C-alpha cells in the first residue's frame, strides 16, 4: 500500500456520501419511532403511510450506500491498497494526519450506532405488531357471570 496518502476529492466524496447516509439513517430511525406510536394507537392507516415513507427512504439509502462503495473502491485504487484476502479497515484508506479523516471515522461510528438502534426499534415494533395481530384475531372474552352465594347458618337450640 502506498504510504503517501493525502486528502483527495474521492475522500471528500466519501465524507459527503457518509454524511447523507447518516442523515437518512436518522430519518429512518425517526420513522421507526413513529411506527411504534401508531402501533400502540392501533392505527392501520398511519402505519401503512409510515411504511410507505420508509420504503422511499430505504431506496435513497440503497443509492447512497452504492455510491459509498464505489467511492471506497476508487480510494483503494487511488492508493493501490491491497487487501491480500482480508477486509481493509476504513482507517487504512484515510490520511492519518488529516482532520477530515477523523470526521469520516466519526461518521462510520454514527452509522453503526444508528443501525444498532434501528435494529432494536424494529424488533420492538415487530413484537407490538405481532401482539396487535394476535389480539385482533382473538375472540372477545364473554363477561363472567357473578356467582351468587348464600350463606347458611345452623340454628342453635
């Protein structure tokens, strides 16, 4: 791998792409929180709308990820990075003494954190949805009849 690394237009493109990706991930997390509220309110119309919004956000996220992967490959080529069969760490593709490199690493960490939170929220929403559909398909319980009790006393003679 070449040691002469400096901040390049490809690095700038990577940073901008990651910033956009983090922004979309935040929107997706907010969308999942909204879905939880609508699931709690048992509002199918709003749930459907929020899921439509999420589909659009996921398409945007997919395009941004593809752009990030292409840019990362450009950087690997630019610095003639050789992975020798192992996955290269992001740090290996960035200039070490550049302030922008720290920002890119921070963006990567934010992405990991947001993905973790999204997975947790998605799991909560899945359980709420499962509970809601289970309860919706259950017959309503019949009101219990009150038992009447009569107390009997023995007469003393």
